[in-house]
C-alpha cells in the first residue's frame, strides 16, 4: 500500500468527522438501544473507552474493529460487568478473535444484559399483579479486520441488536467500521477513527401491542383485536477520533498517553485522555478521565469522570506467548456506586 492510499484514508476520516458534527444536544433522548454505548470489556473500560487509536484484540470489537487483526494468534475473553452497582443490573460478555492468514482476523462477540425482575402492572392492577417479568437485551457481532503492510488496519462489524419481552420485541442490524494507523521509529505513534452503530430504525412489535375492543355492531357486538403501532427510534450512532503516543522508558517499561474525541449523533460530544503503564508482558495499569461538552452534573451522562483498571497475566507455558490474564476496570458514576468490569482472557 502506498502513501496515496494512506492520505485517502485520512481524508475519509476527516470527512466522516465533519459529517458527524451535525449532531446536537437538542436530539438527546431521541435514540434508543443505548446499551450499544455501554462498554462490556474490561481493558478498554479502564481507559474510559478512549483508546480508539491503540485498542487491540477482543476489546476492539466494541470500540474500533480495526484493532482486532493486531492479535498474535487467538484470543478468548469472558467478562462480567456490574453496571451501576446497587441497581441490580449486570452484563455478561464473551468474545473470540482468531487470526486468519498473516494479516487478517475474524471476531465474534455476544453481549447479554440482565436488567433484573420488574413487577407486572396493568391498568386494572396498577399496584402490581404479583407476577414479574425480565427484559431481554442482547447484541451479537461478527467482525473482520485486516492489517496492511504499511501498518494501516481496517475493519468492519455487523451486529444484530435485540430487545424483547415475552410478547413484544424490537430488532435491528447495525454496522461498525474503523481505521488505525501506526507509525514512528518504534511504532509508538497511533491514530484511529471508528464509526459505530449505523443501522436501521428499531420498532417494537408483537402481541403485547394488541387490544381487544367491542366491534360497535348493534346486532352482533363481538370483540375485535386492534394492533397499536409503536413509534420507531434511531440507533445511537457515534464517531470516535483518537491518538496516542508511547514513551519507551526502558526495555520492559512503557508509558502510553491517550487522547480521544467522541461525537454523538443524539447527545453531547465527549472528550478525554488517559495513561497506560506497561511493565513487561504481564502487568498493565490504566487511568482515564472523560468529560462531556457544555453539560452540568444534571445534564451529563452517568459515567463521566475518572476511570481506572489493571491487567495481570500469567504465562500458560514456559518461554511461550500463551498467557492467562485477569482484567479489572472501574468507572465512576454520578449516581449509584460506579461500574465494575472483571474478566478473564486467554491469549494463544
């Protein structure tokens, strides 16, 4: 790949950025499926989901799919998230990434939300009928990423989005795309762009939206079933632009400084930064801070502020790159007791 192609990718990224700035805070609350904006993976969550430029492997399935192909061979990760600790909401995620050939990689992710149980109420029993129900939110993604010889990687993800109750559901197909560029004498400068959650509108349909009403026929007053039409809603599309620089402190120590800007189509824009300290191949410490433009504490989203995390890895075999990692991340929230991610990852 030559430099003309690199310049073309950069120009495409700038054009994407200019179009994404069309969103404004006045549209906040008009989109649905906001679970697509909740990061279930611990490593990138420790940096407040701002490492668009440097994210790799399974974490890239959420933030920037271009980084999936930067794995060595294979990754498998299982993560449990306590979302807004105290709210009885949890997220269970499993991700798989496999190298294909020298420069390509496929990825698969499954994210399931446990929102707890709710009391079933009706117009006749507004205080509750004694029964309960539990919503089912689930996202499944299939990804492909490819790294070119001059260190440019691109990727694309197709996602199936599902929200359902026992008798009503809404579904959509969404796409993600991303680009990463690595340069510098020691590959220590990185730049990344990702466009996420672009897809069709969702609309709730099903028997739960039906009602039985009298026919109005004076001779034979039999009941008729009427189906209500729900309003469609958009997916929460967003654009991420990030850059990072690695300071090589020694043969085994590295400090990465990260910056990121997020343009949301249906809410305020966000920006922030973070640092990641890597010691050898077995220990990583992370910290980040994210804020929202032109928003006070009441208007801002829940997870602005500080974040932190760490990863500890143990080799599976002596003198081998195979390892087992334990990852943890914490994100501060304005209400409840924060967001906790804890996961296990296997690298082969």
